[in-house]
């Protein structure tokens, strides 16, 4: 029961289950190598690192509009910079989208097994998060469209999806968009788009054509700038205008803007990261497929992680602990209905060899 004599949060705030980041330590406090947060094992571009280290204007506010960064993003992707807004990671922009376009009593729709930030973004504005049943651990367009009601204001969909790694072809994204009412905002979260062969370009094109599509991107994944916290979004001018009205006035630091700008200029690093991820992921998948007779299966992934499923939750917990004993942290997601699974970031060859050995030992005894 709340105390009426002290400030009381809104009831829908108290309904939020706080976001739990990927662990970096074992239960006994030992530091672990993180394969729990989908970070780039190659780090970041040397040019980006140098640019951040050379940023020496700590006493001055950064460019409030990230003009140079937006111009560079526009040039790289063929987008009018006026249709781009930058944020403190894409997380800020996802939350701003909910704040701008949903409120108390509205519904925010998402697929089952979606990014944990989506229900938080909905609840923090008093909206109701609604899940549409997944198909093969990925978004089901028919289920999403069937779940739309007059109260639906936003549909969040990550493509590729976190935490399952699944991906919808653009034809399915187009079919979803075509089936939505015009006043429903489709937020296409493309945090992992650069790991795709087409780098998510069709999604950006849809945001350039439609009035109700917002695409979000991040520098935290393939660009390796997770610590810098830089994201961006693009969509029709009224959508971008709404986010600009409520974002923080200096939301991207000067060092972060400098690092992201330099990272954009090193597309060779992006290519090498994408190629290394595809090769190591394929090798790791093949190894785990050899354990299929032991109840191990891998959800096909287009991202820099894989969702590995086991016979049951106790087995997943035993494997998680065995991996921790080997010095690595992975992500267990019982709170998202995936108690029998572990999400494992793709590291380098050595990382995945050690993790694979630990899985085999735990499964075979």
C-alpha cells in the first residue's frame, strides 16, 4: 500500500518491470567475458576511437541538433537530414515514439518474444502493451493485424528481432504496413540491420515513402559504440518533429557525435564485422546442430547472436552455469517466456570454441 503523505508514482509506472541488462559477472562475483549484450567482438573502428579521444570540449555543450552526424547519415543512406533525429541510443527514440504517439488507455502492439524495452516504453506513458503470438519465434504478420483494435496507436517490430534473431522479408513488412490503419505508427527497429546483406535499406525506403513509419537505428551493435550511446531515427517530417519536441536538448554528447561521425566514414570496418559475424555464427550453428539428438536446437538468426534452445529450463540453467564456469556470460530470458533458451552473442572464434565446449560438457555429462 502506498503512503498518501509522500509523493506517489503513477500506478502504471509501478507496473513496469525494470529492464535487466546482460550480466557481466558470475554469481560469485567473478568478472566474465560478456556474450550477453550483443556487443561487437571486434570493438569499434580505430578512427571512431581516435575521434572520441580527441574530443576536448568537455566544458561546452554539444551540438544540440547533431548536424554533422545527421548530414553524414543522410549522405550514406540517401536521406534528407531534416528527416533524421539523433538520440541517446535507439532506446531513447523508442521511448520518445511511445511518449509522442500513445498515452493512458491506448494500446501498443508488439510480437511475442520482442525487445524488452517495448513494454516498458508503453507502460511509462500509461499505455497497455499487447503481444501478438509469434510464429517460429518470429513476428507473425497475420497475428499482428488480427490484434489491432481501435485503441492501437503503435506497432513495434524489430527486424532482425531481439532476442530471437528472426527476420521478416521486406514483403512481409510491407504487408504489415498495408494492413494497418493510417493513424497507427509502425516503428521498425533496425538495431541489427547492418548484419543483413541489404543492410535494411528497404525499411529505410519505406520510412521515406510512408507517413506512419518510423525506423530506428543504433551505433551500439555493428559500429561497436555501445558505450557512446548514439542512435538515430528517420521518418516523415511530422514524426521527426514530434520526437524533436520532446527529446533532450543536448542528448548526444560531443564525443559520441565525433565517434559516430568517424565510424560512418569507416565502412570497411562495418563490412569486416558483418563478414566475421556471418562466418563465426555459421560455424557455431553447425556445431550446435550436431547436438540435436541431445535436445539442442538453434533458432535461425540474421543478427550477431543466436537463440539456443534446450530440452527444458533446468537444462538451460545448467548450461548457463557451465558457460559461466568457463568464463563467459550469456543471456537467460525466462522473463520473456524463453526459460528453456539462452541468447548467446557471437564472439570471436576462440570465444565460441570455449562456449561450445562448455555446452557439450553440460549436455553430455
